[in-house]
């Protein structure tokens, strides 16, 4: 019998998460403020970002530059509308650019009985985005048993908006999987950007998400509420996050055996807001430092 993800029809679905610092009234009437020290907050934010794989090594952080258009398939239309509305609300809260209602979907949330089979089928397509990730991550997407898997199309362009062009030797010929002549592939590893400026600060390039797919395996996600799945999908759909990332205290730890948040945590929300405030044309290590600072600032403000 097909498993169904339970829709949590409660007001808690839309409640905000708690802030890092709390106020406690002690018996004598004094109010004591308790919370993380700056150093503790920095260490925790750094560990969180590292686990997500954001601004990792020499790879700059990526985010949506054009408008996001969430589109949900595989569940009843009335539930799909709820999912799309919630993702739009989360995106608005983090200042993520949104496309107008009725747009063509570029953030696809797919509910299926066999996520592994869907991923394998897509990986066999010409110019599949699964082919652009590391071998270990591609294997996890295609063969892993996780309840949720995802992948992205990422475009690298100049900071002034010019796109990349194929990098191929003169006279080189390319073919698709069927042996038919095809254009050279364009991705982060096979394209070049012509630059006529120089800068000591800017990298002169930015990485932008152009589309994302999140596949929810209903069989394996059975028992999780739809509300929790929505928040999980929103986080991985609105930021480039490593498959399998599950930092403690995050909605991404939803499927761990230990107790986990059932909605976006304060740290998750602070990360998304910070990501959409940092400057994209900077080196990855600088972006990571700035993102840590933004997360601490956002957490303190809530």
C-alpha cells in the first residue's frame, strides 16, 4: 500500500523558531539573559557551514540570482499548493528573488515511491546535472537510501552579468549519448569567461543556481509530516547544499535517529538570510567568514 506523508494541519506549521538567547525569570524577580558567547556562536556557525559544504575550498557559494518558481508534483493538488506557498513564504523571509505566480517551475519538488529510480533515470539523460557533481556525491544521489535527494544546475557568470562560453579545442567534435553531433557542454568545468577588468577584491565571477530538483521518496520518508518535508526541501532548494548534509540542530537532521527539529531551526533561517546578503564575487574563504558573521547577526536579531 502506498505510504502517505501526513499533513500537519496545525498552527505550529507556521510558528517561528526560538532565538539563541532566552530570558529567564528567577524566584527573586530578576531576569537573566542566557545564550551563546560570540566565540561559541562562531564555532557553531562555522561547523554548520562546513557540514553544508557551502563556500567550500575554492568553490564560491551559489544562490538564486533569477526568480525562483517552486513547482510540486506527485501529491494531491491542494497539498502541492500548500508546499509551494510555504516555500514562497520561506523565500520571502530570506529575501530570495521570486518569480511571479503562474511562472514556469525551476525549483521542482517531486514526491515519488522510488527516489532512487528517478535519480538513476535522470542521471542517464544528456547533460544531466548529476554528472556535474563529484563521483561520491553522484553515487549517493543515484544509489543512496536517503529519503530526500537533490541536485542543481549552476551557472558561472561574470559579476557584470556576462555568461560563460564553451571551452573546447579548435576542431573538437562532441556527441550525445546516442552518438549524434552535439554542442560542447557548458558547466563549471568546461566553460570560460572572458574578463577585461582586474580587481584585488572581486573574483569577477559569481555562481548562480538556475534550477534545482528535490526528490522526496515517500516510502522512506513515511512518518515525517508534510510540514517538516516542506521546510527540509525549502532549505536544500534555496541554497546549494551537499547531499547528505545533516548538521545537528537543523531541519536537515530530520531523519536522524535522535530527536531533531521538525521545522527550520533558528540557525537554518539565519543561514538562508545570511546567504542572500553576502557578496557573491568574493573568494570562498572570505564568503564563509562573512556568512558566519551574518548568521550571528541574524540570530541575535531574532
